[in-house]
C-alpha cells in the first residue's frame, strides 16, 4: 500500500489499481504524477485496470485535468467513482476531451465500478 498525503493506493484482486483520494483535497499535476508512479510501481509495469475514488469536496486543478487527458500510462479500463454532482459534471467534460483510447466510465458506487471493471480481462 502507498500512503501519499493526498491519496492511498493499493493493488486489489491482482489486476486493479485502487486509488482513494482523501477528502477535502485539491489535487494538482504533481499529485497525479505521483499516482501514475504508484500505478507503475504497484502494477509492476503491467497495464492493469484502475478504480479511482473521489470523495466529496475533493477536486483537481485545471492543469491536473489537462495532464490526465493525455496521461502517459494506459490502462485496460478506468472506473471513476464520483460522490458529487459537481464532480460528475467536471468528469463528463474531461471525458469529452481525453485522447486516451482505453474505456473510462464514471460511477456513483465502487460496487458498480468493480462490476464493470470485471468485464475486462
């Protein structure tokens, strides 16, 4: 497990990079560069699935969104759990401009997100 000041990350079910951001945080580009490094480290360089949880009142900067649109490391699929309507609106906007070709989907619960991720091998 990796305990970063703004998130906790671990590998679950051997092929899902699970990252939970801490509440009441604003994450910037450096935080997401750290999360990519955690993905590479925990996944041992493999391309795996990602499950990201954003609690209420956790946000990301515009520069961080731009970084994520062209994220340098691919995933099999990425499920994003969003707790607030504001987060969902921002996610939908980000999703429209991303250049990565792997599937990504927003969810209201981690249970539904995990179920969706299991559809990918």
